[in-house]
C-alpha cells in the first residue's frame, strides 16, 4: 500500500494544537472513511472524494482565520480579543503575528486552514492516482469513473487555490509526486498547480456527461457536468485575480485570460445547503449575532464619503446614521446605538454603529438552509474589472448598470464619461458591499491587490510553526511595523488609513 500524502503534510498536529482546540474548531470529518479501507474498495472511492469536500468546506466552519483576515483588511471591526481577533489583527498600528507554540490561538487562525486544505489535497491525490495511474474504475462498467475524477480534480484545485491565496508557501503535489522528497514551494507554484487542476476539471466536465454524487457538495440539486465546468472556470478567474500580493502584480495580471474564464463562468449563484451537522458554515451563521461583527468605517464610507474614517475617541460619542441614496446600506447593514460590547481601552476609534444584517434570517434559523458561497454578480464584477483592464471601459459600465447597485440599491445609472479609475473604484466598492461573508477572505485579498492595507498588515500567513517543526525548519512570521517590506508585509504606501503617529 502506497503511503498517503497526509503522512508528509503534518496533518497530525502537535499536542499543543490538540489541547488548544475548542468546539468551533473541531472540524474533523467523522464521515471520512479510513484511507486504506477505501483504497481497497474502488466503488467506495466516492467516500474519499466526499471527505475531500468535507475538509475543503470545513474552512467555513473553522472560521477564525477568515474572520481575522477580514478584520485586518478593515472590512469588519471589533475590540473583542477572542482568538487574538483584536490584539494581532485589529489593533492599530498593526503588530507582528505570533507564529509560535506559545500562541494557543494560532491553532484556529492558521493551523486549521493549512491542515484542512492539505487534507483535501491528500484525499484527492489518492483518488487521482488510483484512477489515472492504476486504472481503477468506479461504478457499473466504470460509468462513474470520470465523474469521480473530475470531482477529485476540482476539490484539489480549490484547496490549492485557497492555500496559495492565504499562505506564502505550500506543497506542489500531483499523482506522480515522490512523497519522500516533497518540500515546501512558493505560493505561485501552488497556485499554478491549482489553475492546472481546475483546467483539468473543465476538460473532464466538458467531455463527459454526469451529475456529481449528491454526497460531494450539498447543492440544492445535483450539480451537472456543465455546471461544474462553469464553476471551475469562475474559480480559475477568481484565483488568478486574487493571487496578487501587490497592486503592481494585480496590474500585470493576464486580464484577457481572466475575462475569458469569467465569461465561461457561473450564470447563477453557487449555493450550498447547510444542514447544521455535516454541512455547517459558522462564518456566515455567527454574523447574524446583532453585536459580534460590526462593519468598519472603510465600508460605510463607500455609501457616505463624508463619514469619518475612524470613530470619535470620546467615550460618549454617538455618530448619526450615514447618509446615502443606496438602499443597500439599510438592506445589508443595520445601524445600532448599543456600543456596550466595545472595550474603549482597546481603541475607541475601532467602534462602529453598523452591523452585518444580511444573514440574520440564516442565524435565526439555526444555521440551516441554503446560503451563497459565490455570487453570480461577483463573477460579473470580475468580467467588468477585466474589461477595464483590457481597454473596454464602456463594457464594464454596462455591466455595472445592469447590476445590484441599480437593481437593489436603486442608484442612478453610471454615465459613459467616467474615467477608467472611476469605474475601477466603483467595481471595487461593489465587491466590498456585495461579497459580504461569502467566499474565503475576499475582502482581504481585494485590499491586498489594491495596495490599500494598513502598514504592518501581513500579506499572507506563514506556514504554521507546527508544520515547520515537523519539517525540521526554523520558525518565521510576518506582520508588524519593523517588517513592513511591501513583499510579505504591507508597507502602507497606498493605505486607505494611517493611524496617528505613523
């Protein structure tokens, strides 16, 4: 029996992680069958692919890394210091991230995303090896083989895309990798593998007719091959765009290719039904709490540019509601006078009267029901941005004038006289308003590629110390004022806000 990739990726973490894990971090897939048993029964390879998807979407149950990235991108705000939400990701000026065994909160912030993505990759590679290298067939007369293979490539590509978007390094693994010599590789190499795997998904999905096994992804109805191809194409465009760590990298992107991929992408929202057990999205569910996550003033200023960048420091200060013609301010975000949950000693300027209101119904329903993971409108905004970047600004204006800013927000159509930069700013604003808590860390990745992060914000997570110890490599980390090199940590050159004294 060939060794599983899991052995080499450090997915069996140290006792420090196990002791520090708490209930909302317990994302082990209890339905994921033992690898060796599955590999001995080809028809049960579906179970291994199902386990890969469970690990992949466990990212949204183990939500702490995602929350902190939204905080440090000034999309949300709070002074609660659960899991170092405030002290490492919201305090101003931004400090260095503690990637050390002494930081027990590290487990939920970076260990879990690294473990879950690598576990999904591992399971997918096991399946791909057996089908492509060993000739294993699945189902009666092999009728399910190509469906399972396409699903395995999709799960692998997605996991690699999330990993490469989030960490500075990862593993580049395919069906022929010698696991005894595997080493960490730069994020760009991991992302190239992700894009290749998603391209393989599209190839398989366009040359074979099938429906995904309903246990793979809990969509409202089984996903067909054409729908999977469109979804993979959208994520290819998304990952190509959000891989950028700087504005210069973003500007130099292959926008013609991004446009082509997005135009072949989804035409409906990507919906997954949550059942509260096997499928659970704490990231969206906890957003329904009426006080837990407030919206940062950076976002409120999209609606009302006269709104202050930071809350007044006076303890008794109370800002009135923002003024705007955009109906989405009241549809998506609710104004609250209660400020009692903020700790003034941790920064009175971090307060906000606005909370996320978009997912209240989902929260009141106990976290059960259909929720979006990727909006069709966001795919349209990818096309719009690519149109501007390839010299077709009017096409981008047309997309915006058919989108939510008008159909939901009730705003007037944009004129054709806008400059490229004005249209790009509108697209970025639309993304900040509309993406609210859907796919993985988009507000952070958008702020990163626009170059607007505050000085000292890490541009990606380091590989967890637990993994580095397994590999026998020295620990390292990012973030903080002293490390603000513009490569791994934001230098603040284009920051939307600079705290006093910097």
